[in-house]
């Protein structure tokens, strides 16, 4: 009897199953497309979400369009993005258009490897932010009539600073359409410097200068000096000469501590030279006749991997004679001594490298080391120590002048005080 009632009960249960109607189109919805969700108040009962899959997608699309219509933007669904990707395009959320993939920059963090905005929108946004950050208003278009009126007055309009200047303020350019460049000299220099510097600040700094270096007072080629760690017009420090002051500050990395070490290095050598001159002069030695080796001795040294240096009268490994194209006739130390001038011996150079040749004697740098010597002293007494290429170049730029290095240090310390004072005042005002 139970076996006969089971099919009837199953049929009656199927007939009592409710028929789901789509809330959007009013058509019946299959049971597999019905989405069940739990009660948000913590109940155990579940409620059906009756709608077709296509109807839900279209309703979502309309909701997105209604939401972003206030701001003038359109949100594109995933299906549309996949369709654009199949055609080799991508949707730009800034200009609201589907553009080719070539118009988008590469982005590692993005899922498709491209940025969300196209190149043109990104460039315009970056330009706007740059103008806002630097305080320079956006470029204003000047009509042809205004340009003609400026030309009749002997002036030319600069689009960067948005002012008209005499033609002397513009650099001659044979490649330009006109005889002069589009930007004035100050704005072009500010663009080359970068770091948010404006042409007005460069012109004001140039007008305040009297044509001499702010450090040494020289009248050589002058350049604008600025601090790379500070952004904007506040980074301008002064106008200094290019060869001795600007390059020296670059070699010393704008560090007063390195300049102090460099002065101490020069003072130490000057004191040692003064003490050596106070001592009784040693009797002059007669020049020793250089020993010439026999062919058998040369063959024995060559078999042992060594070579004879005729200047220092000693045998060293062949690696000490390595040159650019072939082996040199003397060892590396004697070759360096020959370049330093007459009277410098290779043995003294070798002792100096053995004593101080592990790192720079000023900054401690362990690469690109050079032999430093005093050009005013002859012989082995002129050897001072081992320096890196930056410290050695700085001494060459300032011509071993302790006073010049002191002026550079005072210049940096004064700038650091002014920078700290401006930051404190700006913080108090804000």
C-alpha cells in the first residue's frame, strides 16, 4: 500500500510548488535561476530573489547609469569591458570613450596591464596638478592681434610666465620658426632645472645678483644653484660660478660635514709639511745606477710569473704591469709616480697605497680611488693621501684653498638655517 501512495504524493508535491514570476518582466522564472538570501535581522528563514539573470544584469546596468549620470560619467559593466577587450580596446573612465590599447600606458598593478585613464587624460590631469602645485596659472592663449601689438613695441609674449619681455630676454634659436625661442631665458632655465621652479623666481634671483658669485665673488660663468631635496621656488639658493663652486658642491653632495673633513685633511698635510721642513735637510743621495738583468734572470722571472721593474729595482707579479693594450715597462706604482711629476718615486707611492689605500681618507668611499698630491711641492713630500674621485676633483676645483672650502661650508650652513626658519614660520602660520 505504501508503494502505491508514494508516486501520488510526489506528484501532489510538484503541483503545490509555487510558480516564480520575474519582478522585472513578469514572465515565469525557472527554479535554478532563483537566488535565495537569508534574513538580514538574524533569522533562519530564507527569502527568494526572483528575476531572470538577464533582467538582473540589465537592471544593474540601468542603476549604474542613473548613479553616475549626476557626475557625467558612465560605469561600464564587466561584460562590456570584455567585449571591448575582444576588439582590442579599453574604456577610459575620464573621457568616457573606448580607445585602442595603444592609447593607454602600461601598469603592473592593473589586472589587464594598462592604466584606467588614457595617455591624453593622464597628461592633462598631471599638467593641471603641476600648475596647482607650483602656483602657476594655466596657460592663457594670446590672440594674433596681441602678438602683433607686442612685436610693434619690441616685445614678445612668453606663455610660461604669461608676460611680455624684450627680445633680449629670449635666446636665439635657428631651429624655431621665428628667430627666438618660445620661452624667455628665465622660464627656459627654470624648465631645465625642474623641481617645480618657476621663471619668475629665477628672474628675481638673477636681478638681485650683481654679476658675481655669491660664494667666491668671481665673475666666471654663473649658474643657478638650488637644493634638490626641496621642491618649488624655495629650493633656489643663489647664483654661483659653475667651475669651482657649483661642481664642488655637487661633488661634496651639499654636506658641510664632508667640507669640514676636507679642510681637516688639508690642515693635516700642511702641518706635516711644515714639520718636515723644520728638520735638518738630509744629504742628497747620489743617483743609483739602475741594475740591468741578464737574459737568464729575465727568463727565470718570466717562468715564475714575475717581471722586473727598472724604476724601483724590484720584481713584482705580471698583474702589476697590466696596461690597456699591452704590458707596461714599469709597475703601476712607478707609472703613477711618473704622472705626478719629477722627483716622485714608485716606492713612496707603494708605501702610501699600503698605508692609506683601503678607502678615501676624507669620506671613506672605497671605490674609484685616486692618488692625491700637492702640486706646489716637488718629490715625495707632495704626496698627501688617497682620495675618491669626488674629493680629489673638489680639491682641484677650489685649487687646494682652505678659505674657499670654508666659504662653501658657510654658504651651505646659511642656506640650511634659512630653510629651517622658513619651514618653522610656515608651520606657525598654518
